[in-house]
C-alpha cells in the first residue's frame, strides 16, 4: 500500500543513513520502527505483569499449607523442639 508521510528533514536523513548502513530499504526501516512502536503500545496480559519469586521454605514435608490446623501443629511442634 502506498501512502504519504511527512517527516522532519533530520529524521529522514537519519532513517536513510540507517537504511544504507544496514542494507535495508527506507520503507523497511520505517515499517520496522512503526511495528516496534505499536508492539510496545500493546497492553500487557495480566499474567505478564507480575513475576512470582519463590524462596526455600522451612516447612517440613507433609505440612498442608492450605490447612491452618496443619500449620499450627507444625509450628507448635517446632516451638516445642526449640524450647527443649
């Protein structure tokens, strides 16, 4: 598709120099720059916003972390060992 784009003279000279240096056409340089700009503007998926960092846990095997009673039993057992 053809279109007309107005560019600052300095920007056009820089783009042409980059195209010549990299062996690309001016069209390819402009399209690549536009593509990168549009990709950077795309919204980030929720699962990419946060990275979960895990650390080693002092929890003993067999402790159900979804059960308060299991955690309390493990804590009381551990506290009993530390006091004695």
